[in-house]
C-alpha cells in the first residue's frame, strides 16, 4: 500500500456482505474500473450473488454505495452498463483515475488475502506437500465462487 493510501485511504472499495449487513471481505483500489474488472465476469448471463451474499461498490470519500446486480453489466460480463457509469459519476466526478493492484482482505481480521492462488507459472512442490491436509486460505476468486454459487 502506498504512502498516500495509508494517509488518505483508498478511493473505492468492493464490499462482500453476508446476511444483508455483515461485512465479510473487502477489496480496495483507487480505480473503480480496475476493481470492476475483477467482478464483471461473474455477472455474465444474468449471474448474481446467491443468498445470503451481496456485493456493494463503495466510494470511501463520501461513504456512498451501489449494490451491484446483473443490470450493471453486459450479458457477456465483459462490460459495465452506461447506467452503472452514470451512478459512479454521480457519486465521484473524478472517478477516472489510474489504478494499481487491489488489496483484498478479510473484513473481520483485516488479514490481507491473495486475489488468486495462481502465480507466475512456477510450481512450489515443497509448499504443496507442506500444505496437504491443511485448510486453504480463501482468495478473492474462491470467495467469489462461493458468493455466486460456483464450485472452484
């Protein structure tokens, strides 16, 4: 996390909420577009979070949020709709900012979690052997699979 983010916080967050009000996970990023790129594919073909999950896009500077649904994405899950862009612009007139790698965390423990378990193509056999039988730490993509009722 950069110095400015430590001082002022991230511009946008994606909140993964359980049971309507229990914040379970959060992704933070200055670029709302970059962050939406991580979720839009899950909404393809009318995909939506299954009960008890919901996703909320939050503009942290004003604490204004948008509950995301399939109506905010194209049916292919490759684009956001003009309506979502309109809602984002109404909340944050300066939303077109350059992004970086988002931060994903457990909202309760604040523990930083990986976006994916896939690395740069290198396989760590010793780590695989060491982790046999142990519970896997959640990643953004494994959580999203759970949120959308998909097996990962």
